[in-house]
C-alpha cells in the first residue's frame, strides 16, 4: 500500500511521514531527498542547476538509497553508497533542488527511480510535492499537509539553529516564500493537492495529532 503526503516546505511532511510509517510498520520515501542529492552532486561536479542536459545525464546515473536503521525513525540517505547527512539540507542545496526540479526532463528521469523505490516495501509513505498527483496517482490514501507560512518558517528556523546554523527568521521566511512560489508555479508537476487528497492543516496540531488523523483515515480506507 502506498500513502502519499504532499505539501509545501516546512509543513511537517518528513516528521509526520516517519511517524506514520513507524506506526504502519512501513518505509518512508523522502522524494525531496532525491532532488536534494541531485543538487548536491551537481554542486560537487560544477554542473549548474540551469544545465538541463548535464542534470539529465547525472540524474540517469543517480545512485540514491534509503537505509533504515533499527530503532531509528529517520532513514539514512545514501548517495553513491555514502551517507549524505546534513549536506543535502543546507539553504543553498534547498534552493538548487527547487530550481532543478522545475525542469521537466529532469523530473521524467527521476520518476522511474521514485516508482522503483516506492515499490520496494509492502507499506510505503511517500512524501514530496507531486506524490498524489503524478508519481503515485493510484495511492491507497493521499494527504495534503499545509501550515501557516510564519509557523512553517519558525519550525525551520528552530531546526536550523538546533543544528548550529546562524540564520535569521526573516531570511528563512524569504527563502521559504521563494521556494513556495517556484514549486507551486512551475509548469510541470506543480505543488497542488490531488483532487482525492485529504487536506490537513498542521498549524495548531502536534505531529502526533496529525499522525493520529492520518492513521484513522488510512484505517478507514483499508476497511472500504
Ligand atoms: O521536500 P524538500 O524540501 O526536501 O524538497 C526539496 C525540493 O525538491 C523542493 O523545493 C522541490 C523539489 N521536490 C519536487 O519538486 N518534487 C518532489 N516530489 C519533492 C521535492
């Protein structure tokens, strides 16, 4: 069974996807990490996020895997067999991932990889921007997770400062706005809810409360 969670940056998709997957004894597919790995590799190899041919070539050989460590909710992201850690979570890589993900040929190449990874476990919780609309249109349950932009920026700010990054809330909000605009206005697979997605607003909810709602919905779907 595939469960999809789409939504803007900072809505809490990763946290909620991990908790939901743990509850369902399933696997998380963090598709943003795939775009981020491509962005990181492009930086390392000096390929511009505007160089579509160069990116397509790299994407067709991209070796991204997710390793689940027992007792740990967050899977380890491996690029060419090596853990990438926080290197894919920097503001620079975030912006590059957003820019290169707007290219249709790049998305087309990464589609196969995402579908393959999505079928590598019995229960998969896939999170991203176009899981319910493009990649897994026939998913068993679909969610679109939103939250107030200021609350999303505050969460991201807390996360970055906890990792020792020196940022201001204003910068985080501005970068988030830029990424939201680009991700939702691009021509191909823009961020939008699937017609059959259940909308969840996480602004005033804890991750556990969000997961509870989703879990109940998944159970209802399974009973149908
Ligand atoms: O979810 P994230 O913030 O890790 O994603 C990073 C970027 O990757 C995001 O700005 C847009 C792109 N992305 C995408 O276009 N489609 C997805 N399914 C997931 C991410």
